C-alpha cells in the first residue's frame, strides 16, 4: 500500500495552500490505513464525502488566490479541479452501483494518490512560484 508522504518537494511556498494539501493527504492516508486493515469498504463513503466538501472548499481558496495574482495557469488549474470533482462523482456512482466497496476503495486510494501528487507537482507548485514572486515584488 502506497503511503503518500508530504515532503518539502510538494511545498508550493504558500503556507495556507500547503496546510490544506496536508489535510487532503491526511484523508487519503486515513483511507490507506483502513485498506491496510481490510476496512476500506466501511471508510470509502466517508472519504468521498469529506473530499467533496473539503477539496471543493480548498479548490475555491486556491482559485481565488491564483485569480487575485493573475496566475497564467489559473484557468488550467480550475479545469483540473473540475475534473477532480467529476472523478469524485464517478466514485460515488461506483459506490451506488456495486456492493464491492472494498475494490472501489482500493481504486479510489490509487486514483487519489496519483491525482494529488501529479496535480501539486505540475500545477500547484507553479501557482505557488507565481504567488511568491508577486509577493516579493510588492
Ligand atoms: Fe490546484
């Protein structure tokens, strides 16, 4: 089972974004721990519900920050966030359509680890760099 460790390599340089990313990573690791104990099925619904609420709120905060600083990739970031929310909807639909929630939990854990790691490395770090430069210039 992959453990998604937060490392300084994931830092965006923006404290509030990093703090929110750590919270998201904690939720993903909680699901990983439950899977490890063979209890993914009882945890997955809560993980999806939490992410629907928390990730959406976090994305809004990050998007406002990117827009305020006129980040060149603000729109790309917004689109990626939209795709993530669709991925959560798909997981919810999977949970309604199958009784094998343990398998959905495994798939979800894998998708969430990959999505967040890739998104933070490819997009959020660029936003962080831009915001940090703006702050230094003001
Ligand atoms: Fe983002």
